[in-house]
C-alpha cells in the first residue's frame, strides 16, 4: 500500500438482467399442481413459485412465511413480510 492511498479489493461485476417470466409459466405451475393433487411436493413447489412470483418475494422471504401473514381480503391474498 502506498502512503496515503488505499487499494480497493472490491471486484467489478457486470450487471445482467434476465428476461421477465411470462405469467403463462406461472399459470402452468398452478395447473400442474391442480392436476396432481396427490403430489404434495409438486403442489408445495407450485404454491411457493406462485407466491414468490406474484408477491415479489425473495427465496428467504418465501421460506420465512407463516400462515398468519397470509390474509384473504375481498378476493385477494395479502402477504405481509416482516
């Protein structure tokens, strides 16, 4: 390190954005879950994917959800993230 100068160890990253997921993909998750009601893991995955997509949740927020933060009101599902 030179006198009076700090050397940065931060790396430079290029930001790339992914294409938006079409709503039809999410609809297909839900239709798949409805068609296989015995498949608990598939139903849970479809529900989690739909919730995270429509409520704009990160994976950590989705995993931390509890039933008491999901509130039905006027035909809409309200998701409150602490």
